[in-house]
């Protein structure tokens, strides 16, 4: 069960990252096509402005695609068999209020009929959790909660 939850969470994270990549790639391809079609248009100020805007959008999408690749790379470093007594990268943390998967920031996930938040260790709550153990209390946004389990 321990590894099942972590394995499921990791799989869900990879699926979310893949969905993002597919969506971004689709928009990138559409933008490429628009840019090629614009090249075929007549010249002029409007043409140049449109081309420049399309190229800026393409650069932004390129950066977003690189970020998504980074997320996948980070996720691939998680060892689902590693269990620690303190919260670390790759830990699944159960608390008296919310459950967390310390990985990359991808939002809410649901597995084994439980909700988890996939967060990065660099987020404010991630920073608070790192290094803490079962029984430790965390205060975050005027809320105090207790770590009940770490896998």
C-alpha cells in the first residue's frame, strides 16, 4: 500500500505533465503554421507586426515546453521505494488537514480515495514541511496542523 500510493501519485504527475506537453506542443505547431502562412502574406507594417507577435508567442511557448521537460526530469528522480522518517523530496506527507506529495507543483491529485497536493519543495508550504517528522506541527496561513505519517 505504501509504495502503491507513491507510485500512483508519481504516475498521475507524469500524466499531468504529459497532458501539458501535448497541449503546448499543439499550440506551438499551430503557431508555427500561422507564422508560415503569414510569411506568404503580403509585406507591410501590419505583416511585420503580426510576424513579430507570432515569434514572441513562439518563444514563450518554447520556454513553457522547456519548463514542462524540466518537470518530467525532476519527477524521474523520485525513488518510489525510498521511505524516510523526515519529509524530503519524493515524500508523501499525511497531515491532520491536507496530504502532500513533495515533487513538483501540479495541484490536486486523487488516488486511493484520498486527495493529495503535488507541491514543490521550494513552495512556502514545501519549505515548512522539509525536514519535519511524524508528530511535528506546522503553522501555515494561520492554520496549525500535525504531520501524522510520512511515506
